[in-house]
C-alpha cells in the first residue's frame, strides 16, 4: 500500500514537471514569435533608407511610433549603431542588461537570449542591421518573460494541487478497497491462529465468492481435513498398538512372576514357560509388523520397473508351498500381462496374502494364485477354501487392528491384525487397490488390482 502511494506520488510530480516545462516552452515560443514579428516590421520600415543618416532617421521615426511604457506588455525596442549611438522606444537601458552581449557585438544571424534587467527577466531577440551590404548596428526587441513564467508556475501549482487531492482520495479509496478485499484473508489468518487440538474446529471461515481466495480457502480446509484424519488415524493407531502390546506383555509378566515364586508344579512351570515363549514370539511378530507398517507410511517415491504378472504369480506360488502342507498351486488362468512396480514390495504383498490363506485352510485344503487382465487393469487373486469371513467385515478387513464381533482371519491365525493393512498400503503405493470377498461353497478370495502397461521392448 505504501509502495503504491509513493509510486503514485512520484507519477504526479513527474506529470506536473512535464506540464510546467511544456507550458514554459510553449509560452517562450509565443514570445519568440512576437519578437520575430517586431524584427520583420522594423526591417520593412527601414529597408528604403539608402544611407546611414537616412537609416538613423527612419529608425527614430519607427521607434517613436512604437513607444513602450516598460510594463512588460509592450515590447522594448532598441537599435545600437556601431559607433555606440543607441536609439530606444523605452527608458529602460536594455543595452546594460545582464547577459546582453549582442548589444556590443552584433551577431551575424538573428539570436534569441534571456537577459535580466532590474530583477526582471526579458526574452531578447538580436538581429543585425545592414546598410549597403555591411552591418552597421544591431536591432533588439525584448518582452518581459515574467508573465510567461508566472503562467507556467500557476499551471504547475494548479496541476500539483489537483494531483495531490486526487492522490489523497485514491489512497483513501485504495485503503478502503484493500481492507474490504483482504478482510476474508484476515479472518482466515485469525482462524488459522486459533486452530489447535483444544478448539476442536480445524477449518477456516470463508463466505466470499468462489475466486482465487475462495480456492485457497477450499484447498487449506481440504489440507486441514486430511491432517485431522491423519491425526485421528495416528491416535487410533497408537491406542490400538498400545492395547495389542499390553496383552502379551501382561501374559509374559504374569507367568514370569509365577515362575519367580517357585510355587508351581513341574508341569505348570513348563506350561508357563511355553506361554512365555509363545507370547514373546507374538510380541516379536507384532513389533516387526509395526515397524514394517511405519516404514511403509513414510515411503515417498517407489522405484518402479516393468514386471510380468505371471512371474509374480509363479514366485508367490513357489514361496507359498513352504507355508503349509496344503495344495498350493497356480491358477490355470495365468495371464501374460505386465504391470509396473517394485518387485520386492509386490512380493511382500503377495507373501502376506499367501500366509493369510495358508493359516485358514486344512492340511488337505487348496490355495490358488492366479491373474486375469483386461485393457487397462491386471488382477492378481489369492483364493483359498478355508473358513472365509463375515460379510460385514469385508469393508474393514484391511483396517489396522480391526476387530469384528467374531475373530477375524488375522486374529484367528494368531496375527496382530496388521498383515492385511500392510498389503493395502503396499498396493496403494503402486496406484492400485485390494479387495476381499467370500467364494462358494466356502473360502475367501483376495484380489490385488494394478494398472496394466504395455509389454516392454
């Protein structure tokens, strides 16, 4: 605002200066034109004088008829002969004016000057006077330049006053308009300053039009909503993790205290030791999964490369055969399609689904891994003929630590409820999605959907 006002002020002063100079030059040109007419009139009046004596007499006659009061309105006319004789139509001693060097040394051609006499500026024209081909003197005509300067100054003062008034109104109106335009931004800044966990409201107030500021408010509110969701998700994650960690720690501590009391029978002591080992293993698995999920949450950019879906399926089947004594094989509908991704991360996702399936089939059960594709998508599915899951859990089965009314598949297998959440995060890093459904007559199918790419050259 201050910079705009300073710029506008400098512009006003520049315009006033230009107007002053233009007016002064225009008035000066008018004076020069009037002086030129006086010189032409004198030359016409004395052109018929053949001798110096006749020239002097004609000059006296002409200047007598052009008498000047010295007020500055009438021109002061002066003829200075080479011998020093001076003839004038005024009592003003123009030949003595400061800067009037042409009165003592006639110029070869007409010349304009500005001279000063008795504190008054005069615009002076000096023209050589010739007789019989030689210069015999100089004719000078002068008009007071004070009036022209005064007019130019008055124009400048008037323009300056008008410009300053306009500038003052402009600054005032700009201030009012700026305050009105920035009022929504000020309210948004006040709302942002009040946002904290205690207020419970993490949104900016904006009731203006859908302009650039409205787009900014919408974007910031969207960001705040995402931050709120992330914070709520983090709080839930910490609470669930604390709960999951508390259970094995309590079991280990309780059995350790029983063993320390040395009051248990040998069989009971062995059972307590067995429980400690089992809970320690469960705790180790839980910590590993928590660390894996934390690393995935902080993953920025994944280094992708073209991958064959059939190769991913074959490798997942090869690893899955070591997970159980069940029939672990590739589906006959294997596809020759390609996706882009990180092979280690996709292998981890398929390994988690394979472990989940292996934990829910009988020793004589079946697990099938296959894929199918269309023009834009590739679907890799892991199907088992195990117990399946409650249909109400389908939408939340991939949530971290999710617990339904009955035990989930992860919970039933002794997991921490993080394996499927890790799968979801891994697939999302590749721009895909994962879903779960029950299959008839019993069992479950987990499907990873990824964008399809053209086969590499």
